[in-house]
């Protein structure tokens, strides 16, 4: 037991800090983050470093981006002992305990994972400049001196090689950083080829977020918040969990008409990222519940399921090895449940964005479904689409060509490494030091890039409905027309439904369309999308009169 770890609230908020920091982080000359830090030393000499990272977010995004809050408990030489990540209400999201060369992380759902720290000397969180400033002060490098060792990156739970070389008033690192020093320590940091620059600021901290709604100990894991979902009138929703055998139990919900027999039952796979079965991802509502409940009211029952670490579904002890193949495995287990729920009903496979690839893959396995529905699915490989998304985002932000090129190079470097280097060889020398902590993300991309939506469409043995918003900024509408051409060329029965005024979530888009629209809760799933899907299903499963 780490002394004082159960009284962090008192230690961090009481008394005067030993040191304080504030940095403003800009990317391509735009403020993206303000970081405050305070350090205290307890009676036993332990160092308690508190950091608050607050994004600079415009318009409607501001309400959903309040930042993150961390505590680092370290020994007198700044070796990490414990690390806590809190939300803006002071609830512990996950915590890390370091013992010898092992680190055990405990997530809010109770999942625990133990990893090697690689003999790390320090802990450095992403963008947590006060932690870097404290480390540089602890090392006290003289001009011409070099420090080379290992730090632990808590976000990917991975050790990272780090080399610092001081030349007069600057320190250069193996990650391309240039750290500027003055009489007070780290005054600035720049990564010129990435357009990143951070400078010490006099910005006053507006006050730490509240610690625990009831004054509870922040080091205690908090239960996941209750769902914001409730079924609408006319729809019956029943919850369940997949069996424990075969892996982490997956939470699901079956939505069906409150009265009468459904026409069919669809297994629905959501898109990428962590979201619960209803489509809630933090403050973002993806609208899956709205779409599927409205379809249930028109006769199409459905089974929707959590992604890992969301809703009632734990992250799982296999989290560090979880890739797109893991997502497919979870979907296969839910398909078994869906087929049991469907009984003698026609079975349909459906998916949104990346989930569309899941639906197509499952359609190529086992029993042939009555039909497949893809929503906002790219035709080309996801790597190509992601690169185009980076370029489109840069254009919307008005970034300079050099800044855009740097962002594209970052992604291309990761994708190339994912294609060429497997997990076993993902180590220093095989990939750049900058990519070492991104092993898990590389695995996910490696899995994903093995799947080609066009090939899967061409191999379908059942009808296909392609639904796409005409104002989709993430996946251009040309992707949908390409999928339609592929299906027709292969002799697949296909229907294309282009939804006017709909964005990537099939909700009404703004004018002009913007990613910020996703956070506007007044926007609803376009009725044309619901009508297109319901009409297609009815024509598919209800015999026409002679």
C-alpha cells in the first residue's frame, strides 16, 4: 500500500504547492490545449504531482471536452508509484500501481491488467508537460550531458525509449522534440516537423475540478455512470449478456415492436471507438438507439451490443492484444445470440461505418443471411480513407500545406509500419522510437487493412442495401456509389439509398456541414434513412401479391 494514496484529496488540495506550471500547447499556430500542474511533497518525502489538461474547443464541442485530470504519486527521486486518471467530476477512470518492474492498471469496470514497465525510470503522460518539466529538473543535465533510459507511457501502457541531450540552453530528444530551458526550468517545447509548440504561460488556473461528488476518495474506482437511454413508447427492449465461455461477456439489447411479430431481426454492429450498445460515447450520442428503435416501431427487430469498455461490457483482460479481429470475434458471439433470438424470423446483418465491414465479413461466414445493410461504409481500404480524412480536416481548419503534409506523414508512417512489422517484432530498431508505444493501434490497423469491402461485397450471396448521407464529411458519398458499382458488376442484388441533408451519423447536417453537428442533440436521424431501411426490409421479407 502506497502511503497517503487514500488521502490524495487532502494532500492535493491542501497546503501550498512546491512548484506550479502552466503551458499553452499550439499545433500549427492554433491553441489546442492548456496544461496546469502543481507539485507537493508529503511528510514522508513522496512527491504528488497533479496535472489538468484542458482542451481549447470551439462552439458546441466545448461542453463535451472539459479535459482530463491526473495524479502522479512518486518517490523522492520521481520514480512512479501510483498514477490516477480522473474525469472532470473527480471520478477515477483508471489507476496504475507500480511495483518493481511491473505496473498493474485497474479500470473503473474492475478489469486489471499487469504489464512490464521495461525498467522505466520515470512516467510521462501524453501532453503532460509538468511531468516532463519535473523530470528535466530531477535530471539536472549540464551542457553536453546526455541521459538515455526508459520512461513509461501510461496511455498505451508501454515503456518508451527516451534520450535527452543538452546543448547549452536546449535539450533535444530522440522523438524530435526541442526543449528550451531558462532559469526556471522548461520554458518551451517544439516538435517542428509536427507543427507542435508549447510555451510556459502565466494563465491562471481557474480552479481544480471538484474531487468526488460526495467527497469520496479519488483513488477509489467509480462505477460507470448509468445509461441515459430509455426505450420509447411502442418499443420493447430486453437486455442480456453473452455467455462467459469464449471470452469477455458482451452486453446487448434486443429491441422489438411492443405489439405484433417482427418482420425480421437484424444484428447491428456499431462503428469504431468505445461506445455502448445504444451509441453513447462519453458526451457524444451516435444515435444508434434512435435509428434502431424507430426501425423496431416499423417492424424490424434488432440486437445491438456494446464495444469493449462501454456500457455493461468490461474492457477485458485481452485489451492489450485486442484488434479488429477481436471486434469480429465479439460480433460472432453476438450473432449466435441474435440467431437464437430470431428463431424463425429472417436474419439480417447491419453495420455503421467500420461496423459495415463487420456485417459484410459475418455474411461471408456460416449461414447466409436474408440481407445485409451497410451504413456510411467506405469502399476503399480504411488506410486510404483515413489519410483523406486527415487532408479534409486540415482543409477545414485552413492549415498550411506543410502542416497538412506532416499530419499525413505521421499516419502513413504508422500504416506502413503496421503492414510491415508484426507484434513480435514491434521493438526498437524495427520501428521508430516515436511509434513504439503505438503497438496496439498498429495491430488494430494491421487487422483492419486485411479486409476489403469491395471484395466482400462481390462475394455476397444475398441482397445488399447501401445507405449513405449525401453530406457525409468523413466518408465521401462516392464510396457508396463505388460499392454499388462493385455489387452490380458481381451480380449482387443491390439498392443504394442516398439520404439528402444527412451526415455520417445519418442525422441532419448543418449548413455548412460540420463535425460539431455530431454534438448538437437537437439533430435527429433523418426520416428518409428510416423509411429506406424499413421499406427495403419489408420488400425483402414480405411476399408480394401475384
